[in-house]
C-alpha cells in the first residue's frame, strides 16, 4: 500500500509526518532513545515484524533521524539517534506529556522524566524560545512565515 507523501506540502507538520507519521516510527525512536539499540531488542519490545522494522529503520536512516553503526565483525548494527533524531524525541516527550494528562488514567504516567540540570522529576513543557514563557494553542497566533505557500488567487 502506497502512503500519501506530505513532504512537498508547505506545512512543517505535514513534512514531519512524512518522516515519522507512520505509527511504528515514533515507537522505534522511543526505543532507541531509552537504550534499545539493536534490531532484535527493538523487534522484541515492539512485537513488530522483521520486514516492517527493516523498512521503518531504513526510512528513518534515509531521513537522517537515525544512523547505523557496526558493533561486531559480522554485518550487525546498532541504531543511534542523530542530532536531528534527538531533537525529534523532544516532540515525542511533549506528546507523552499529553498522553500522561489525558490518557494515563488512575494508574498515572508509565514513565517519569528526571532533568539532568536540576535532578528533579518533572514534566516537559513547551516554552517560548525568546522569553521562556509557556506556549499553548490559546496564547499564540499563527502567521505566514518565509516558507509559506504563495497566496491563492
């Protein structure tokens, strides 16, 4: 089944979905981020078929989100986040915060985050890069940027 490509749309959300919009990709990135670097570890954790995992890993490597590094003489590899991939994990952390708030139920969040800088356990919050204040859908305006699509007649 051919997926619709969003990569050419003048929308950063669409372009991001073109890289990680398939449901397995964020879970693969999560696994690599928490330390599962080898194919068999990721496959066992997710219960994903070898074919689908190979396809998703190849896609993430082609988009510069993961890199493959050999770990022995046989053709065996570990998968590591690139700088691009590590920044994408930040997006996943914000998604996890939403899931913790709205979907975790009485059991509470399945994982917690300890901040290296202060040692405290806390949540992730989206903040303005200029002033540091929280940013939410109800306190921002969306305005055309330099890469926006040409106005329609």
